[in-house]
């Protein structure tokens, strides 16, 4: 079920809110109700996947209890063994559903055999809730969080519908107190509505419009004769805005929905396209994923407090896994390794400090490689990515009618996308939107336009369902 859909906006969410606030009197009733509706939400598209998340809840509930039991008794080897078993179990589940077909396809190609595993359907959001589960059992082992002894509360943490299918990746330590002691009030609820509407506008108005351009350009083979130079660059820029407003829009909606039920999730994006290095970009983009890899992979490997060779190895592991996390495809792996190469370059040569006075050059460098990365990320395979990038630097057939048409029809949306992707909008808010009436009118306008798009059935893809 999509947040930006008729059934969610006009049926699911209103019913859940009414029952939650009118009929659920105690905290335990509210938590159990949210757990039930979260499982219904998850099972809406494919009911059988509910059993996967239920089994994961049960298994990791037991793993957490056993880790805590033996940790308190100072049986460190046993608690470590249980943690390792828990990690392996969760990784194997993720590997089977997300990567097994990819592994078999590559083995078949490499050894010229014909193993057949059939078609394995990918459970929605499995990468997100698997990483949440892993952070929980690892933090229990580290003693950073208290083990959750109520299986329903743990189930709520893992399956809470606002962040279940597309993040942000919520750490248990950030919500463990909120599960029992969160506060719901009209002010927090209003902030949640505002955040949700802004996210809805990002997704429906901007991302979906950009998707029409990006999908047109990326849908077929790109050659010098097929698309003009301007069109392929326009397609890359459109996809950069599509994926940003798709994911940040969903993150904003998730944060807003969380607030409606008293939960506070951390921000997941911080104007990534103003970055002046690839390192800075990843401090601003998908923050919950970046900090997850930092805390659970990079630092345990030794972080940056090591030799240069070890630093390069640590970064390689992190970025190989980051690419692989996004999907079972060589494109994602190469995209991750591109980020690895650029970040190693920046760290070893002190790029951010040495060129700190040349901010425009730094920004141009960052945007250039971000766009190249998104081309690799978006194309269906590596030959297509190579052809696309090659076309971006062949100065023939500079512009065509289709590129002019896209620019004229969508110029306003491109301007809005550029402005909102920078902190300029925050300054404009302070200057023009302090008045509550003005703010209310703007939010209502965003809501009405978004809803009209949804009701009309405008093209509404969702990129991060794939992850």
C-alpha cells in the first residue's frame, strides 16, 4: 500500500486515526492496535509476506532475550555465539529473497551451468526491517539498549507501518522509550500533518513529474542517433530529482505519520545536492543508512583510525555492501564502488580542505559525479550505463524537439525542484511564511494539487519499493 494512494489517504489512515484516538484508551491497547494495522498494511499487497516478518519478530525476540541472559551472566562467548547466529539468520533470509536469483544467474554464467531457482518474489521493505532488526540485536549485545521483553512491543518496533516499507532505518535506541512513554498532543499531531503534506507534495507533484521524463529517456537504448545530447543530460537531471523527491518525500511522510501517533523519527535527508564533495553528499543523503553502515560496519572494522591500506579496505567493504544493499545487480555494485573510489580520493588527498576556497568547483565536481552515479544506478545493465554515459560526452545532435518540449512543459517544476533542494526555502519560510494563515493556505494548496493528481491516477511509481 502506497502512502500516495487513494486507499491509504481516504480509507486506511482516517480509520486508523479515528480508532487509535477514540477507542484505544491505554498505551498497551494502542500499541497492539498499531501492530495489527501495521501487519495489515504490510500484507495488503502480498499477504504471505506477513509470515516472513512475523517469523523474524519471533526469532529475534528469542535471540535478544538469550543475548541479554548470557551477557548478564558474563557468559560472553555464548552471548557472542547467539549474536552471530542471529546475524547469520537475518542475513540468510535477506540473501535468499533479495540476492539468491542474482547469485545463481552469475554462477550459471561463470561455470556454464543451468541451475534454476524459479522466480523468488522480493518482500517489500525487507532491506529496511532487516537492518532495523540487526541494529536491535547488536545493540542488545553491546548493552546500549534494554532487551524488549514484550514480543508485541518488539513487533511494533519492527513492523510500525510509517517506516516499514521505505525507512528511514529507525534504531531501537531512538524509540525504545517512545514505545511506552510517547506523548500525543494536538501540537505534535499538527507538525506531523504538515510534514506529511510536504512529503506528499514532493512525491506526487515533483518526483512523479520527473519520473515521466526520466523513464522516457531511460526506457530504450541510448545512442547518438536516438536521443540528443540535451535530452540525455535532461534525463539524468530528471532522475536525480525523481529519486531525491521520491525517497525524501516518503521519508517526510513517514516522519509525519510517526508524529501523528506520537513517535519521533530522525531526519533522513539534509539538502544533499548542495554538497561540495561525495563524502559530504553521503553525510546528507539517506542519513539513516549511512550512519548504520558507519556504526555497524565501518567503525567495527577499524574506521579511519588505521593505516591507509586498512582504511581503503574498510571503505571498500562499506561501499561494496552499500551498493549491494540497494539491489541484486552489478549496476548497484559498480555504483557503490564508484562512490568508494571518489571517497578514497577525497580522504587521501584532503579534497574538502585543500579546495575549500573553490566552493563552486567542489560543487560542480560533486554534482557531476552524482549524476554519473545516478545513470549507473538507473540503467538496466552495465552496457546500457556505458552507452548512456558515452552519449553524454558526444557532441553531436545537440538538441531535439523532445528535449525542448520537456523543458517548456516542466520548466516551473524544474525551478521548484532546484529551489526546494537548497536551504533557500528555509530562508523564504522565515521571511514569508511565519504567518500561520499563509502557511495554512500553502499546505492546503499542496494537499489539493497532490490529491487531484492521485485521484486522476497520474503516473505514480515508487523507486524504493525495490529495496
